């Protein structure tokens, strides 16, 4: 394999000079670079300059679930062998991680080296703004640029109603493109394809959000299986069972993922702050730097609530996601657990002191 052949074969999948530089130590060993297309049951499909190969992942199955091989990784693959092995993978530029439903609160990596995170939200059912905020927090934390695709826009024929829905989501997603799209009549697909062209995009959303249909529309062919929408609630069924990386005709690659029933945060404080950037900007104007935005005097956040500038729902959602993220981090951070316990004791003492002061006034 020559450097030139690797560039020509792998460039459509995102290979560039920076990746080539990181791969340099492995060239003398005769190893091959390749992009992981899918991973299943201890093996993976990897596209290399020699074509797509099947490889074993036994060398890259550490105890840390965040370091296992995943779709989107740039793998270092043996040139031959039966079985053929992936030796390691190149350091990731970005990684989309969520917490699992496991009681051990482990992180699960969904995709690596992603430039755009497309959050698919179905307009066939009531839009859940809180769930969108949760997806966006994970997307921002990953290092990717989020994009919200409001799918099944053909089910909202009134232009004014559609515009209102888009505006609601835009308020929920500051700094994020919000694009209504329809795989039925093709509306908005050219805009979405242009936004995500030339890089790696991961398609995310709940089961039934229309991800597989949207993936087929972006890919220009029926690659992903699609099941019929249920009449009872307008939702589709879970169809995709693995994460697959596929070339888009307009340039770039798309990773389709299974529908996510649970979207738990995983050390995503920065991502939460990005989603609620207007609250964090307001907080900088609070009188106290450690203001909890509950009842403190001089709180700019509460003042924005009173004036109607900030919706109560946004503040409640912000608090909820921060608490959830803090719980997740505390399970793996002893120092933070101690700080939380100290904070609980301080608030408990303040509450008791307030009650004693009230009793004194009553007597």
C-alpha cells in the first residue's frame, strides 16, 4: 500500500493528511489504515485501500467501554491473516457518548470522529423539547456540530403551523440549524444534504423518528430497512439494529444508528451549558457568583423569568439535566461525591436555621 493509494481510496471516507501523519508509526510494519463501517459480535467491517475487509477486534476490547472499537474509528489493520485483526485505532477527534441503563453507570460510545450530529425529530407526534435538549447536550459535548432535522414535515401542511414548530425548536436549540424535511416530497433534503456534506454525520433519534427513511433519502437509495408507521400513534418501529457508516452521493459519510429509547447524559456539563447558553450568559450577571437561581437577591436568571424573557420550562430543564449529569459524574468521582454531600449538609443547615428563625418569630 502506498500513501497515494490510501489517499485516493480513503479520501471519500474522511482520510486526510492529519490522519496520515498519525498513522506514520505503523507504515514500517506493513499495517493498513481503514475506516470502521460497522462492529458486531467481536468483529468489524473496515474499508481499506484494498477494499472492505472483515477483521477481529480481540486486540481492542479493553475493560473500559469507552475505548472499545466503534463505527467511525480509523483502525490499524493487519494486511492479511485468518483471522485478520485490528491492532488498534487512531486517537479520536470526537466521540458521541451516552450513559447506559446499567446500574454501573457506564458510558457507551455510539460513534467516533463525527463532524455533524443530525438529531431526527418526528413531526408526526407532539414535539418533545426536553428530549431535543438532551440530544443536543450530548451532541455538543461530543465535539460535533448539531443539526435538528424535523422529519415528516409533509404531515404539517399549514405553512404557519410548520413555521411555529420550527421557531419553538430554534428557541430550544440556540446556534443549531433547524431544518424541516420530508422524505415523501423531498422538501428540505437538499438543504440538509448541503449542510452535512463533506464530513462525517451521525443520525440520531428515538425509534420511529424516521431516521432510516431519512438515511435512504440522503444516501439516494434504499440501503436501510424501513417499517410502516403505526396508525395508532403515528410512530414507526425500531428498524436499524447496528451502526453503519455509508457514503453519501453528494460527499461525506453517514452513520445511521438504532433508535435510542434512553438518552442518558455522560459527563456532559459543557454540552448542557452550550444548549442553555442564554441561561449561562444571564448567570454571569447575577450578584453572587455561586447563585443557584432559586431565591437569591440580584439573580439575573430569575429576573429574566419574571420579565418573560426566559421561559420557566427552559430553567427547569436546565436544572434537571445538570442534576442528572452531576449524579453520573459523582458515581465515578470520589471528590465530587464529597463536595455534593458537603453541599447537602450546608443546605440542610441553612434550612434548619430558617425554620428556627421562623419559630422564634412565631413565639
